[in-house]
C-alpha cells in the first residue's frame, strides 16, 4: 500500500459509466483507484506498479478477462475480483479456477462491491497474522515448509506460488491438521460465503492447491464432507 495507507485498486472495465461509478465509489470509501478501459493499457501499468487488488471485467474490446488473469497469475499473486455480466455457474467456477478471490455479477450495488473489496483485502492482510512463524510438515518423503511471516511456501527446495485465496484455504486446513474440515467451514472462513451452491469453489481451490503441491499427497478427501490435511509435523515425523 502507499504511504498514506490507501489500498491501490486497479479497475479494468470498458464501460465508461460503470468504470466511473466504481472509481468514484471506491475513492469515496478511501481507496486509491486507477481505471483502464482495455487490457493493453492495464498490462503496461502492471509492469510499472502492482495494485493491492484488481477488479476485472471479462468481456473487453481487446481480449478476454479470464485469459488475461490466467496470464497474470503466472507472475503475480495479488487478489482479483471478477465483475462481469457472465453469471452462469460455469463462468463463476472458471473464475475461481483461474485464481479469483471473489466473483460479482452485473448489475451490482456499488456498496456491495466495496464491501467485497474490503472483505478480500481484510482476509488477504490476515494471512499469517495468527499462528505466525515457520512450520515443517512431512509426507511421502517430501518436506513442506511454511513461513507465514514471509509468505513463503516450499516443497523440499522448490518455492510454490499460491494465490491469496489458495493461501487461506491451505492455512485453514493446516491449522486443523488431521481433522476433517467441512466444505462449509472453508467456505465461511476463507470466502465469507454460506450458501451450499458455492461449495464447488472450495473443490476448485483444493484441486489447484493439489496440482501445485504435486510432491506428496498432502490433502485427503473425505467424500461428502470435506478435506483433511495429513502432513506430519516435525514431532510426529521424528
């Protein structure tokens, strides 16, 4: 964040009326906001300065917002909220598969949008605030190292890059190691959602985390209920 402690929000939205309204409401809510009407201008801005959060439209004149964020995720981990008219469940699931932290459909209330921005930033800033420090876990001959303060995750000597949402899900499981964690609990604690219709979001993030933690079967599925982190800590392993 900048020296004045205002979070910097990038908004990529080609509809000028919507973009202007979002910018005005965000600035009124004490955020700094920069608007981009196409992907090319936004990408140039990312090369110069990273935002604290990105609000991303999907259908843009020079490309697809899903593809754009998928490419961003190869380099950056800042939180992303999609704001789009594409309201189908398959679109929402795709957004979360790419690494979105939230997904809001048009038309939306500016107040709701700001509340979601605040909630995502709050959850992101809380990563590592509880149970701070380093931890080592072992499974299938591999070592999982977590440094919550430095926001570092490694398997053996390989650094693993997680999105903010993936960090929250993983730490929720790690903090309840060897205990069954229901999808509803992960959904509520990591995303502030309570509806069962959103539980596929949890499955999507678990799939992404497993793909990144490819060395070792760290997360066990309890069919019909939820998930369990099964790595052993140092005391258990020795």
